[in-house]
């Protein structure tokens, strides 16, 4: 999934780049992906357990929008996933799993240090 630096999947640049990410939901999700890669629904459940009381989501789709923004901003990337079966030997669509990029780890660290310094 190589993209030009700073250019999102839909051709946007600054609009979806890390520099415009202000939402603590997005940064918290990035922290979860850094901690342990995962797929959308799993990340949603982890987010709810870890941050649900402090950062309520408007809907489940909020996590999927956040994943798109983080991916378009080159802070996370999709991992290659082995083909999956449904337990009965039938192939099923694999779930996209996400991991943090080196840039994502670096930007998260910078963001976190800024938050600590601001408090």
C-alpha cells in the first residue's frame, strides 16, 4: 500500500494527515494498535474496555473512520493476513489487520510528549 508521503488513499493530503488529527479517540486508537496490532472489531472492543468511560464513541463506525484516517495519514498499515475459514472449511473474507508504522510510533510519541508537557 505504498502512497506518496502525505497523500491519502483518496488523493487528499493535509485534510487527512496526522497534522490535522486532534481527536483523542484517534490518538488512543493509535496507541492500542502500537500496543498490539488487530482488526477493526477487536480494536473497537479493546477501545471500549480501555477508554469507553473517558472517551465515549458516537457510534461503532467512529473506530472505522479513525482507522481510515490513521491509515491515510500513514500512521498505520494493513498487515498481510492468511486466508481464513469459517470453522467448517469454507473460505471467508479475511479481516484487515492493522499495525503501526514507524512514523505512527514516532508521531504518537511526539503527541504524547506534547500532551504531558501541556498538563
